[in-house]
C-alpha cells in the first residue's frame, strides 16, 4: 500500500505551521514581557521623581516658614496636601518630622495679617 502523498504533505505543512505559530507566539509573549518590565521601571522612576519633587517642595516651604511667627492657611493646606501625596508614594520619616514642626506653628488667614490687624 502506497502512502498518500497529499496527506503527508498536508501533515508536514501542518507541523511546520504549528511550529511557526508556536515560535511566533513565544516571541510575542517574551517581547510583551520585556515591554512590561520596561514600563514598570519607567513608572517606578516617575514615581521616584515625583516623590523627590514633593520632598524638595516640602523642604523649601519648611525652610521658608519655620522661623516665622505664623503660616498662612493656604500655605498650610498646600503643604498638607503635598505631604499626603508624598506619603502615598512611600515617603520616609524625615519629612514627617519637618511636618510635625510645621503643624505646631500658628496658622492664620493672611488677609488679617496684611491689613495690620491683630490675630
């Protein structure tokens, strides 16, 4: 009995196509994994950069107001918001100590102070 040539050719082509499909899928998955890892690295770098900017702004505000008699309420609201976002990004305890010092300062409306009224 002779083997059916058409069936053999179809079987070899099917194996060839499946091997090619398998190789292509493996390449695509590995490529996607590589892109995902790069994306995660960039996301973490962005978070670290934002955290550094928040830290810098908090320190600048601290340095500006720590030796003054009071802190304007809008500045206090702003630095409190910056600090909450800093903490959400995993900020450390050094800035917490600065915030504790600022929280002890009196907070006033600036309009009263600017008009020369007693607060």
